[in-house]
């Protein structure tokens, strides 16, 4: 058996067909594949090692939408049932009325009161079908309409480096410049703050985009921000704050618990209730509605009575027809007797 060995270091640039590792100890991830006992890259990108899993992040390319991605989009059309959003990819998205706001939207209401043409929004992709039909939602933490500021477009493949691990890189830029920054995974970035600080934030993000494949990027960006703004950056504190904020966002996400299809509506009793006349019944407010109906043999066998405690099934089960207490109802004759009558009539 071949000894497992890693041939390429983490954060290195790999090309298609390049052998990354040998042996069965490592596993291929996104952007890699296995051939016999070797793992090779299938795209030009940056190698990422997560434990024993080897992945590659492409250095360039258009954004391809995926479920749960947070993106920045532009409203370019208003429909009868919602808004059409440009999310900087080959396919447009639709923001339905039910996912646009928590407010009730009446039929025939002017939708421009909520989102007008050329408005920019931070939204989340909720569905991507096989025909590339995309639905987005505005219900969630951090999802909102963007007002003021400026927008910049970056390579969508570099967004993970711009955000950093659990948001540490972009948090460092926010702390140094004092700007509000929203990063969409589709390659759009929104920056709002003082004009001079916005310029510094744009330069820092461009630096991250251009040097995303070079090791030691975090220290270089920290040095650049300290020299430009004159602020002292505590990287460890920023990382801890980013991790805490990420954990808080995870807790704020809505949790939809699946309820059982049928519920037991026991609001005030154990199920059976003692009637004043001495009988027991289950059709009482606070009791269990699922009373015992007893055995069914060929017909309807009514269970315990709620009329004085008596039993309506005095005659016992009737195999041929209805076994209730309705007057004037004659039971159906057995099937065998019906055949005998037909034979006699013939």
C-alpha cells in the first residue's frame, strides 16, 4: 500500500491535473478528484486543507447561485407577485411578496412603497431549481434595503478571502475605517461611512482581492490599515468578536419545528370523565376525544354512550350492515343468503 503524502502546501496555487496528494489517507473535496491512489486538482485555484479534506477555490469565474447564500441584488422589475432582482449572475432572482416583509401586503397595493426600481437589497437565496429559477427572501438577520453609501464589484471567487474565517477579515476593515460594510457572496460589496474612510475601505478590499492567493495576507492587510488610518488593531480581539457575532447570528436564525399532523387536545383532564348519572364518556371539554369505540365486526359499533352511562349496542354486532341504534334500519342480509335467493328465483 502506498504511503500517504501531501505534495502541495496549504494556500498554494494549483493547476488542473496537478497531483496534490498520494495515498488513501486524504479525501477529495470541491475542485479535486481521485484517480487511483492520487488526488488531483480539476481547476485553477487556491488549495485549502480542512483536516484530511482537500479543496480548491477558483481564482476567477462568474458567481453561480446556491441555496442559503447571502447576496446583494438590484431591483430591475416589479411583477404582480413580487420583484425581480439582478444578483450579478447569468440568472435573475424573484423576491415573492410573502418573503419581502413581515407586514401584510393587500391585494392591488402599490409595491413601489416597499421596493422601487434600482433599489439595492441584501437578501438570502431560499431556492434554486434545476431550471435555475431562483427565489430570495428578506426575512432574516441582516437582510434589509441598502440606503446611501457606494457599491463596488469584486471577483466572486475571492469573496471567502474578503470575508475571512468567520468574518475576521472584513471585521478588521470595519474596525479600522469605522464604515458599515455588507459583502454579498455574488461579488457585490456595499460601503457606507465618511468619504475618506470609504476610500480606505475600498483600497483594503482591492488589496485583499489582488493578493488573495499570497500567504500572509492577514498581516499585510493589518499593516496597511494601521499605516493608513493610524489606528492600532488588536487582531485577536477582532477574531473573538467575529466568532461571537457569528454564533449570535446562528442562534437568531428562525427555527421551524415540525408539528404533528394530528394533535391530542387534552386541555383539562386525563381523557375519561365521570358523568353525573354514573356513566363514563370521553366527549367532554377537557377530555380525550379519541374514546374507545370497541370492536367492529361487519358494521359500525358505537362505543361508550354519553347518555346516562348506558350502552347502545344491546343487540350485539351485526355482520351484515349498520350496527347502531337507528330506528327503521334493517340489516343487510349475508352475501350467501342473497346468492341463495337468486338461485331460487331462477
